[in-house]
C-alpha cells in the first residue's frame, strides 16, 4: 500500500495525496491488524467533527460544580478537534489494557498494615506507555502516508479521551463513567491522535450496562449522582489526589486507599475474570502497589522519587500519599503506629499532616495517643490543625466513653 501511495507522487508534508475511499478503508484495516505489533490492544477511528452534545454536558457539569479541576478548562478546545489540528479529518483512538490483579499480594496485618494504590498507578506511568504507543503508531502511519499530520494526546490533552473512545467504537460509556470495551472491560487506558487522514469512522459499540446498577450502589461516597454522571468533588479517586485537608466525613471512606479508587470497576460484572498481563511495562511490583504504611510517613523526597517517580501516582508529589497513609492507619485503628503518628503530629512541618495525624490518633485512642494530642494542642499554631486536635480529643476512643479497639 505504501508503494501505491508513493507512485501517486503527492505524498509531501504540504499536501495530502488524493486517494480513493478504498485506499483509506484498507489502510485502516491494515492499521488495526498492526495494533498488536505496536503494543496497542484496540484501535478505533472517530470522525473529527465537533463534540457538540459533549459541550453542553460539560457546561452543565461546570455549572453544577462537579468538575475536579484537573480537566482542560477551555471547553471549545475540549470539544473541537479542528482547533487542535486545523486540517483534522479523523481521530484514531487507542486502548491499552492493564492488569487488575496482584500476583502474590503481600499481606496487610496488625503491626504491618498496608495501603493500596489504584490499578491505574501500577507499573510504569501509563502516560509514558501510551505516548510510546502513539509515537509508534504515528511512525507506522507516516511510513505509509508521509504527508500525515498528527496531534496526539493522553489524559492531559485537551480532548475528552472517553468521548473520543466512545465515538470510535472502543467501548460504551458506562454508568460508572468508564469506557468499557466488550473485550477488555474497563481496565483500559485511552489515548488518541487527531490526524489529517480521511480514515472512515467506526461504529460505536452496541453493548451496554443494561439494568445493572452495582457501581452506583457500591460507590462509598455516592459520587455517581446519576448513571454516567460523577460529582468529582465527592469521588475518592479525586480526594486521594488533593493536597489539602480531607473533610472529616470522607476520612473513613478513604479506607486504605493511597492513590485513586477502583471500587466502581472491581464490582462491575463486565470486568469479571478480566486481568491483562501481556503489557510488560504495566505489570505491578506488589510491594509498591500495596506498600507498608508506616515507612511512608517519613519517606524522603529522594526515596519517594526513586520508588514512585516512574508511576502515575507521583504527579502530585508525596504529600497526598503520606496524608492518605496517615488516614489509613487511623481507619485501621493501628495501635502499634501511635509512636509514628505522634512523631508526625508533633514534628511534621506540614499542618495538613499534623492535623490528619490528630484525626488518626483520635480514632486509635489510648493513653499515649491522648497525651500526644494534649502536648500537640499546647504547641500547635495552625488554626485548622488545632480544630482537628480538639475534635480528636473528643473522640470516644480518647475520652474513654468506649474502650479503644
Ligand atoms: C478529570 C479526570 C478525572 C477526575 C473526574 C472523573 C470524571 N468521571 O469526570 C477524577 C480525578 C475523579 C478521575 C478519576 C478516575 N479516572 Co480520570 N480522568 C480525568 C480526565 C483528565 C478528564 C475527564 C473529564 O473531563 N470528565 C468530565 C466528564 C463530564 O466528561 P468525560 O468523562 O470526559 O466524558 C463522558 C461524559 O461527558 C459522558 N456524557 C456526555 N454526555 C452525556 C449525557 C448523559 C445523559 C450521560 C449520562 C453522560 C454523558 O460521555 C462522555 C464519554 O464517556 C480524563 C482524561 C481526559 N483527558 O479525558 C481521565 C480519565 C477519564 N480517567 C481515567 C481513569 C482510569 C480514572 C480512574 C479509574 C482512576 C482511579 N482508579 O482512581 C478514576 C475513575 C473515576 C470515575 N468513576 O470516573 C481514564 C478512563 C479510562 C476508561 N476506561 O474509561 C481517563 C480517560 C484517562 C486515560 N487517558 O486513560 N479522573
Ligand atoms: S472511583 Fe470510587 S469514589 Fe469515585 S465513583 Fe468510583 S467508587 Fe465512587
Ligand atoms: S457495574 Fe453495572 S452499571 Fe456499573 S458500569 Fe458495570 S455494568 Fe455498568
């Protein structure tokens, strides 16, 4: 086919060769056949027409205050591929499947409690992996159509990766908000490439959630306010990624999650038995995916970078993960961690960490925790941290109303 194109003589970077529709349909099929060689699990093609319905949806989403703040703010750019590549004619969407199970997960037990990283933070950062796959795909296409222009993105780009994937027939837009592919379930990362190639679009998939509502029922915080509609501010995945105070009602809901949340995917029947182990870079190190909590409290910047710098959990730095580790120890009521939490309460330079440690000590209770909280109250200068310490001192586990667990 590449030969055919060169014979046409028009393949330079300024102009697109005029080829029949049969050529582009054949190129698309050839590209899909090449997907496994390129390390891609599914490829679909969408038209590059503006996403007009999505735009209305995003406007309403913003009005309702449901945005996380991590989204591209410019709604025109989010919904108009032509603004990102003026010669856009199609969008090639890709999906790469990732594992959902740990092989021999280390045990979390009293005295050695562990947290859990969401599956999207296992293995090498998926942004790195998908950018590599998109670069390979671009090179593959350029070999065949040298005049091709491409604008690739994954997660941090302007477009809605899910809306593109849905239009390209990668999967359906599910009630838990994920794109679920009939083959891989929702354990897929998404990325796309806007191109100037007139590739024929694929049909959207016809599968759906049907009557199921398991994800909505299982969401710990009621963040899925309607099928396919998320209030990101209530979503634990979002909350674990913030750097500031976690509102108290959400503390217990976080459980031992250190980064992200998978509940609405693990309960999904469409994910049953789906675990993808064929992408070498995405396979997890169980010690990193399910790390001991106490060592995280004092991890230094250098060590954090060495251990987690290559994963997608590192983008917000170590602070949110350390704060979540403190919360997890409190949720576990891990009495053996009282000395470590006391160190954080009295010595950490970050008020959020000190106040959160107060919350955890209030959950664990006992004389040592009480003494630490009283000492901290006398010395604390941060207003918010003082509030957390005072509320911790009122907890039944501290006042003795109920015996500490
Ligand atoms: C901001 C963001 C978040 C926020 C908000 C998530 C959300 N649901 O909006 C937070 C931090 C909470 C988050 C969490 C997660 N995220 Co995130 N996130 C994004 C990001 C950057 C933008 C998403 C966005 O704009 N949302 C706004 C909503 C309104 O739009 P949308 O979801 O993009 O589009 C859909 C809706 O608009 C809907 N829609 C449109 N019109 C209408 C009309 C009706 C009536 C209905 C019902 C729906 C509907 O259809 C569109 C297609 O599904 C994307 C990457 C990207 N650039 O797109 C990744 C992305 C969505 N995240 C991803 C992942 C993996 C996750 C987590 C699973 C990570 C984790 N384990 O913790 C969770 C899942 C939480 C959940 N239930 O959605 C993947 C999803 C892969 C997949 N298979 O779907 C993406 C695509 C990243 C990637 N490139 O792979 N994320
Ligand atoms: S990621 Fe967790 S908190 Fe967010 S919608 Fe899914 S189950 Fe709910
Ligand atoms: S749990 Fe049920 S409703 Fe939720 S995404 Fe899966 S199939 Fe759809």
